[in-house]
C-alpha cells in the first residue's frame, strides 16, 4: 500500500486533545470543521454534535454554533 496516512475525523473538541493524538503517533492528521464555526475560540468546543449548524447551512441561515 505504500506510505498510507491516517486522518481522524469527528468528535475532537480541544486543541490539547488534538495535539496529543498527533504527537502520540496514532493518527497523522486531524480534521477540523466545527471548532472553526465557533469563530476562532481556542478553549474546548461546546459542540454537542447536534448538527444544527449543518441544518442552518442547508436552510440558508447563518452558520454558527447553536450550542452556546
């Protein structure tokens, strides 16, 4: 297979958690989306994976975190 890489997607809420995962060597990359919806806040995300941000996008509403 060659030089495969592993990307972790979903459920990551804090920068320290993400750093530990990559530094631990279990995953090569982490995917981010919802943490950025919170407008650059760096504390642990309050996201409860309710998907209201995604529903807003589909319905032409403001994409933002509705868990706050």
